């Protein structure tokens, strides 16, 4: 996986609330190229595996329930400095702390239901992209 890629999900809350188009526009307007994209839904096993690093946290059960309650959009994005720049674009985990102009400031409703995911390292971007997309889907 190239180091200029990151992985994102538009989470069930933002899909339910009709924000797919606006969030994709914020992403592409910020200079990210979409290299993989799909509407899908996580199974409980998928969500448990994707968030395994948080398994011991008190919110893990709630997180798995939330992430499986409806469709998500999964995407791989490309841009110079993709991981770090995308974390800036999405804003703080808690929308109450998210900066103006960020996706979470605009569309997240709570710390648990915060509209979007963004990988936290190049290594995890590769792992997460491959979790969701076959090699032939990573353009
Ligand atoms: P981020 O999504 O900003 O990388 P994270 O990796 O720390 O944040 O946590 C993953 C997700 O878990 C986060 O997007 C929402 C949920 N979460 C984190 N902290 C939480 C908390 N204190 N209460 C409820 N949900 C939380
Ligand atoms: Mg994280």
C-alpha cells in the first residue's frame, strides 16, 4: 500500500441523515482522489474485527452496534500526506471539540456517532483498505 493513501468510512449516522453526497464533496474539494468506493454494510463480526484495537474499551459494544445498524460508505483516498491531512479534514473524535470546516463539525452528532472514520497511520490505512476492498478494486 502506497503511503499516500488513507481509508475512510461514512458511518451509519451520516448515511441515514442523507450526507453521503455532501461528505464526498468535502473530501474531493479538499484534494483527495477517490480510488475505491462502495456502499456496504458491516456484519457484527466485521465491526468487531475492524475495531478490535478498542475491544477492551467500555464503548466497544455500543460502537459495534452502531457501526452495524445500517449501510456505510467505504472508500480509499489518495493525496500527498493523505493520512495526516484527512485526520485534519475530519476533525476531533468528539464533535464538540471539532474545528470549524471539518466534516465532524458539520455532520457528527456525538462522540459515538461521529459521521466518518479516518485511518490513524499509513500501516492501518493499508490494513483497513484491504479489509474492505479486493486488490482489483483498489485503482
Ligand atoms: P477516531 O475515530 O477519531 O480515530 P478512536 O479511534 O479513538 O477515534 O475511536 C474509534 C471510534 O470509537 C470513534 O470514532 C467513536 C468511538 N468512540 C471513541 N471514544 C468514545 C467514547 N468515549 N464514547 C463513545 N464512543 C467512543
Ligand atoms: Mg481511530
